[in-house]
C-alpha cells in the first residue's frame, strides 16, 4: 500500500513537472497573439523581473498591444511572486484583498493567464476557438495537452483554453518566479549584513511609530517570516493622480475607478481603490503606481511623505517641478493610514529606498542603480 502511495506521488510530481514545461512553452509563444508578435513574456520579461521593459511613447507606463499601437490604461504588474497572491476576499476589517490584476478580478493565476490573449488592446485574439486553432496547429502541443488533460480536450475549445491557462499558471508557480534569494532574504539567514542605511530603512519600514509602511506592505505577523511578500493585498485609495500623458496617448477619458470595476463590486465606497502591490523587486520594476505615473522609487516615498509634511518643498513633485496633482478619485482616501506618521527627512527617505533595494532578487541586483 505504501508503495502505491509513493508511486502515485511520483506520478503527480512528474505530471506537474510536465505541466510546468508546457506552461513555459506557452509563456514564450507569440502564436497566442493575433499577429504572432507578442507572448506572455513580452510584457513579463524574465530578465527584467517580469515587467514590460519596452520603451514607448508613455515611458512604459502601459504596454503596447500586439498591433503595435494600442495601449493599455494601467501599468503591467510584475508576474514575480504573483502565485502567492490570495484569492479575492473580504477581510474581517472590512477591506477587500487579493485577486490578480490591479482590481483583483481574477481569482487564480489560471484566470489571469486567460485574460490577455482575448483582450483587444493586448494579444487581441478574436475568440477562444481561434486560440485553440493556434494550439492545435502544433503537433507537440496536441500530444502534450492530450497526455496531461485527456484526448477529449482537443475537441473542446473551451476546455483547451482553460488547460492553457492552467499550464501557464503551473509555470508561474515555479521557483523562477519566486526565488526568495534577495539581499533581505540572505540577511534573515545571517549570510550578509546590512549597511547602516539599510538597517535604518528596515527599522523605519517595520515601525508603527515612524512610517507605518508595514500596515499595508506586510503579509505575515512576523517581520522575519522567510516568505514575506511585502503586501497584505488590501485595496486602498492613496490619492494617486491621473497619468495625463498616458490618458492622452491612449485616448481614454473616463476615470479609472479601480476596485469598483471588479465585476462583483458595486459599492461606491470602493471607487478609486487599487490592490497593494508586492514590494519584491520594487527597485527594478519602474514606473510605479497602477498607472505608472511616477518614474522613480524615491518619488513614491516622497508622495507618501507629503501627507505628513508641512514643508512647502515636500508639496512639490520632483519629477514635474509642480505641486503634487490632485487624486484621480478624490473620495474614499485612506487618510487614517496616510496620515499615520511624522514627516521624514532626506536621511530617512533615502534609508527607506535603500531598504527596498534589498528586496531585489539576486539575479536582478545588477539592475540596481
């Protein structure tokens, strides 16, 4: 009986490994886009911490589509560590949390992977049937899909499309996407020491008295948890201004209502709220915020600091030389969180940036300035 259990476990591992290999092929396959010019990896580049590093007329604030000119309206999130995102749910504190995309509308990686191929401004395939045709064009896909999901999947476009998403999700669950080997992780293991600046940044980050950063950017109760993703995945409106350059380029005029655009949410109190992103690899994944409105990580810290500083200089966006623009959605601001600490001087701001740089996976450390 024990032999049978072990054998079954080995078969499951072999099947999962095969599914991950299939997902890897699909992740890099441009045939999943209408003009065969774009794959998942086009907007989630493995060598760039799984973000879209292509320059375009909006400075990578949003991604170009398969047609070469269509633009999205939100910044492409990193696929790194995405597998650790909890499903969309309402927490006991009354805040929504979890889900994939900026508004949490996909519950699983498989659901998320199924979105871009059919999105008209992304990979722009006209239907699931057309995607299935592309997959069935390749003999090795027919062989692997039938082996993993059953022969009948080849005759059912809906089932084949779901299997595609499932395989891509399996690939995104591999260690490649979440190695937990940053300088911070090595610090926790006692393998490296932080500089004085990094240590100050770490202390400030986890301090309820000075910054309150970890109120939103800490998932586990212990600040030394070995698999901390640096997000509680809650949704908040922090007053991010409209990216007018992006809106002008993509000819979108309506306000981005964030969580209120989730198909299950109709509560006006959720308007303008966006999911708190993981800070893993944050220093090498600009631009920032849901619409890519800020180019530099230090600007993001200064943006938060403006809520607690009375200094006229702190009310100026260093990237524009102008006062911080008004929130795109002025209601539902999380002011209790935003105004929870004292103003920070340059030394402490720089220390926070230095600490966040330690959250960079080892293979991306060469991308740090």
